[in-house]
C-alpha cells in the first residue's frame, strides 16, 4: 500500500469519526427534536425542497445536454464561446444576486426560485457535456463512419456512451450544488428546508437550524451516491476500467 492510499484511508477515518461524533452529540442533545415534534411540517418543507431541485435541475439537464451536443457539431462550433460565457453568468454572479434578479422579474415565490436555481445549474452540465464529447478520440469516430454509421448513429452509439461519465458527473455536480443553494430560496418566498435553517439562525435556535441543515446535507450525499450508481450502470465497463487504471497509474 503506497503513501497516497494510506493518507486517503487516514483522512476518511478522521472524517467518519467527526461525523459519528457530531451525530452522537446531536442525538444526545435532542437537536433533531423539531423533526419529530413537527413531522408534517418537515415533510412539507422537504417536499418543497425536492420540488425546487427536481424541476430546476430537470430543466437545466434538458437545456444543457442538447445544447452541449449542438455546440460540438462542426456547424455550430463557433458559437461555443458565446453560449458558454452566457451560461457562465449564472456561476460568476453570486447565488443571492441571481435569486434577487429572478425575484425582480417574477416576484416572490416558487417560480422565481426555480428560475434562479435553473440558471445556477446550467454551466456545470454544459461544460461537462462539451468536455466529454470533445474527449472522444477522432479515430473512434472515423472508424465508425468507415463502418457506414450515420452521424446520428455515431453520436448515440459512440460519442454519448464514451462521454457518459463526464456528462453524468456534470449533472451530479449541478444537482448537489442545487440542493444546497435551494436553501436560499426561503429568502424570496420559495420555501424548502431553508425555512428552518434561516429561522434557526435568526432565533439562535440550534435545534431548528440543525433540523433543517442536516437533512439538506444528507440529501446531497444521497443524491451524489445515486448518480454514482447511475454512472456505474450507464458507463460502458471498458471505459470504467480504462479510467480506473489511468487513475491508479498517476
């Protein structure tokens, strides 16, 4: 076992120890009492949080993946700089400012929060889609064309399977960021678990704060694991093995 693996295991052990210690303290101090005292309210806030994330992330996926495919076609390659920089505005502008701008156009409520989160989610998916498709070796595409495949068949049978890992990684990043950012939707009347987080901060009530913040964190972790599972199922085995060997050789 080399030094890098030993360091990795030590860091994981420390992190797990801290997590276990935190939950032991939180349970012993009844910091999750708010969830058990108001289960109906908790499920309402969780449902709204999931609604915000699923709609905004779903729209971002439906926009960014096709747009990334279009940009990588030779006829539209010149538009890459313009489109990527427009999408980049959602990341360069602070998330609170994006929420404020959306509120200025759409008012207070769910619609403004969804639009703001949608804008914030575009860039990671778009960039990873472009990077994944660009990473496909030209020799593979030339060989597929030589076998008589049409451009559409090359895209769906060669390019997208080879780029699937990068695309899913971009989606995973966007959704996980979205889960955390969705807590800010409370500030413009969007609801979600941010209601308890900011209420706890304002009232100096750690029980309410932790009852909102910890579920958001756990939700992000679970979604990350879910997308890792999806990546494992969708990415061809040969590509996964090649990437693993490349990482181990570094």
